[in-house]
């Protein structure tokens, strides 16, 4: 698996979460060019002020090999 770096922008606020929408990048990750889509993050995890954008990195966690 190649490392994915995805960007998200603030879309909507719910009672306890902030919903972010993935932005199209330079590379296509799937047939629809979206790898994750919507991302919900608990408000308490974000602190204040709420970020208007996020960058998320997804990569293989080889430290988990053999721990199942």
C-alpha cells in the first residue's frame, strides 16, 4: 500500500462532531477519486478554534504484523 495524504475541509457541525469532506487531490485513489469521503471528528478532539481544514495520512502499520 502506498501512503495516502488526503485533505479535508469543514463541511458541517453536528451536536458532538465536525464533519469534514475530502477534497479531490492530484491522484485518483478509487473510481470516484475519493478515498474516504466524509470524515466525522469529535469536537473535543479538535479543541478551539475548530480547524477549517485537515490533512490526514493513511499508511500501512507494519508494527501490527503478527499481533492478531
